[in-house]
């Protein structure tokens, strides 16, 4: 069995940048985001950390969620994302379904 600490150490905690500049954007729960802000993102699935990474250069949560989807690899199903904006002092959580395969009630 892999301990959570050794599993976390497998990931690169790098900085990803897309663009600089722009104006802040507010989401529905007052999470403010500007392309110049540094945002820490952690992704969990079934209490297992599958990604911890810092991003910069995103103007909306929608853009950021799309990029996180490419970083989580082959994880499918429901993933809880926690976003923390270091520069603005705000955070939010989102439950996102990545790469759904079939309906839970698909007929055989």
C-alpha cells in the first residue's frame, strides 16, 4: 500500500503560465481571478491526491478547469478541485466529472 505522503511526492509541484496581464474575473461565489494571479490547485479523487500544482495566467475558472483536466492524466469520474488564489486571498471548491465513460444506468 502506498502512503499518501509518498504518493504526493511523485508529482511535480511546478509553475504553469499561460499569459500575463488582464482584468480580474469573479465567479459565482466571489472567487476572484486575474491572469497575473498565482493559483494553487489540488485535485482529489476518493480522498487520494491526484494533483497539486501552481498555475498562473488564467483569466477564468473554466480555462483553469480545462487545463487541470489535461494534467490529471487518466483519472475519470468525479474529482474535487480546490482552488486557492494566493494573490487575492480567496478560495473555492468544485466537483467536476472528467471523461465520463458510460451512464451509471446503461443497459447491458
